[in-house]
C-alpha cells in the first residue's frame, strides 16, 4: 500500500474504519507554528458523522488526540502524530456479507490484491472514515498557509444530484457554507439539494455531486514542472478521497468546446500588478501558480451503499446472488466531503510552498 503523500510537507495516513483508530502523521511542518488540539478539532467537527439529518447515524465523537510534534503550544519540527479512536461501530453486517462484494465498492479488487487478508469491516482502508486523518493534516496545512503566506483555502458544494448552485462570491462562500446542511453557498440551491437528498434516501438510493475549491493569495511560481506540476499533485491528492471520479481546473472540460481566442486569459495591469482579466485557466499555467486564484472541482459519485437490491456474486460458490446493503451510510457524501477537499488541497499547497521556499523552515 502507498499511504504517504508529499515531499517537504509529507503526510502518512493510518488506521481502518472498524479498527482501533484512524489518524495521520505530518512530517516537515516548520517549527514555531502555534498549534493546538482546538485547531484540529475545529476542522474535524466539520467532517464528523451524525452531524445532520442527511449524514450517517454512526455517532462517533471524533475527538482528536495530538500525540507528538507540539510542545508548549508550538510545533517543534518533529513529526506531528494525531488520531481519533473508533468507538461506535458494528461489524456484524460486514461479517454477514463478507463473501458478497458490494457493487461500487473496492471489496472485490481489494480481496484479490491482498489475498483476502485485508480488513473488510466497514471497507477497512478503503472507507471514507480514513479521511478524518486527511482533515487533521489539512488543519495543520491550512494554519501554516494562513499564518505564513496569508493563503486561504475555501471549498463549497457546487452541485448535488444535477442541481447546480449559482457561482458565489468569496464572501458568500465564507458567510453561507456553514449555515446549511449541504454546505452550499447558494442558499436557494441548498434547499433544493436538501430535498433531493431526502427524496433519494427515502427511495433507498443515493446522490453524487461536485465540490469546488478556491485557493486565494498563493504566490506566483509555486509548482514543480514537468512531473510534479501543481495541478498534477492536486489531482493525485483529490483522487485519494474515496468516491472522487473526476477533477477539473478552471473551465475544465468546457475548454474542449472553445477556440483559443475564447479560452486564453489576457494579461492586464491592476494596481501596478500583472494580473489576468479572466481566470479560465484556474490559476495554473504550465504546472505553476500564475497569481490568480486556484480554482478546482472534484466530482463525487453517488454513495455506493444503497438499500435497493443489487446483483453481486458469492465468492465461495461463484454464483450470482442478490445483495441489500444494510448499515449506516450517507445518502450523499458531498456535504461532509467539503472539509476533506479543503484539507487535501491545503496539504499539496503547503508542500509545494515549502518546496519553492515560499515558506521558511521556521516561523521565527
């Protein structure tokens, strides 16, 4: 397994959905950064299960324990180890259908790759629960970026079940996202999204959607072409989030329908600075930040664990059978994925900022 990401700001994920704990080790955070469990908990609470009527009812409290790398309220430069304990889980459902892989999940390919020795309870290492570790690492990265560079990372729900939010302003993202259960900056669309999720859930089904992320105030020239481009590493990080099936930057797939005269961002001078009049490229050119806001989108497939009958196979008899997935699952994971997307984007930006020496190795 490959469980580490990054070069200078490097994170290592550990734990399983129904194991003792899930967590992360962050290596490479500069010494002297003010950091506490409260900083981490604030972000974890946004991802926590059972936080609304449209999330899983698995009521874990997800209280972070900060085990190393912080002394007297500041990072020491040593690895930062953080974890949360798994306390409320029931593996009976997973034992019952151990030999009937769930459609849309990694059950079958994981069973083959690891010879049946993988932890299949709750999806094990393939569960969305491991993203709690991502969020812990992202909390450190976001604070480092904010305090050292003035960089802000903001994500919001842009689409659920085909319902698209209008393009929000930055202030609308800041003000509105945490005021509704779907984390949408467009409050009218948020109500429609809520109704769509509730309807799908009542039908034993699920919905997918899109999370959009914006990075503000990143210096020009962050990124490492040709193989460690900024959008390349951001894509890798976003695809590590379970259920992400597409990543786009700027106009994304819309570029395919345009001419160059329609897609280029022309340069201009504003307040004595070189800027682009538009931001169709999403803030990245040639794998480098161009000084404009980074704009990216992650598309999430519908939650594969649904209550409708589905066809699968019994791996012991190699006969087809019908499966109805029980247990507690989000009818739409997009709202809880918003802080996860922020976290993974922040981790990559922090790593590349350190690699480009935009952030020094000490905060003093």
